[in-house]
C-alpha cells in the first residue's frame, strides 16, 4: 500500500499542470461611446469658431473721399501696427472712393478684401455703413464701427450711395457677427458731421458696446491707439503698452 508507483506520480504531476487560456482580445469603445466622443469634438471645434478664437484677420473699410487709403486718417498706420503684431490685414483703395457706391464696395468686401467669419471688419464713416450692410448677408468674425450713422442725413451724395434706401436688418447684423469681438462702436458728441442721436440709434439697435470719446470729432486723426489695443486684445495679440500717437 505504501509503495509509490512512478507512473502514477508522473501522471498526477502532468495532471496538475493548468491549461492557460488565450488572452481575450481588447475591445474598443462601444459605438455609443465613440459617437459621444466624436460629437464632443465637433462641439468643441464649433465653440472655438463661434467664440472668435479663430479671428486673426482684420479688414479696414475707409470713409469716402479717401483715394489713397494708406495715407488717409489712421488706416495705413493701423494696418502697419497690426501687421507688426502678427495679425493679417486687408486694406485696399476702394472703387468709387468719393461716392462709396454700395454695390461696388460690397463686391470689393466679398472679393479683394475676402471678408468672412474669420475677419473682423473695421468700418469708418461710409465704411461703417458698408460694414453694417455686409453683415446683413454674411457672417463676420467681428464688427467695429467708427462714426456710424443710419440715415442719409439729408445729403444727396449719401442718398446716392445706396446704403440708406431701405430699412436696416438689425437682427441679422447681430446674428451674423459670430466672433468674440462682437459689435463695438466708437462715437463722439462733438462729431463734425454726425449728430450724437444718429450714433446712439445705431448702438441701441445693434446692442453694441458704445465707446464715446468726446473730443475726437469724426475720428480723422493719423493714429488710433485705443482701437489698435482693442484689436490686439480681441485677436489674441498683446504687445504691452499702446504706442504713443505720432
């Protein structure tokens, strides 16, 4: 009874060996999880676009009477300073510079200036009227209005330009201004061309951030450091103090 049989011992040892199972294949996320991840990524991208984080481009629309825009008012100076900050700028001599014809100027905005949802449009005087009409029909990355008005002021030249021939679509302008810059308006009580009521009417209907700087009249200085700093901040470029007026 007490004798071990070698064959039985070996059999027991062999039988004691455990059989290893093959590793289970790794499973990826379920279709529901994958769909959720994809949608979150899409929402983040859409939020980045709508919040204006992609707006790194500025188009400048001058007032009428400026045949050489880079040597008129603050336009060329602003373009140069923004370019130094790494911000792309579109500034061209407009067709019909004295009459500021709406059809010609809008066509230039859509063509040569390339205005779109990545572009912050800066419009001065007649350029402000053009910028507002432009925003009625396309999305912009922001709208900065300087010396803006909403009627032809009883002037035949303004009436002929075409901007004031129909009601303004205020709600459409607001809806189409999709960037973080929003709608900002500069005005002054001592504007030599525009009553303050004209400017305030625009600001109220567009729910604009109205910056009133009395003493600046129609904003025809050679520099505009406040606007430069605003655009640097809003477009993601900060270079310290605003440059002193030349």
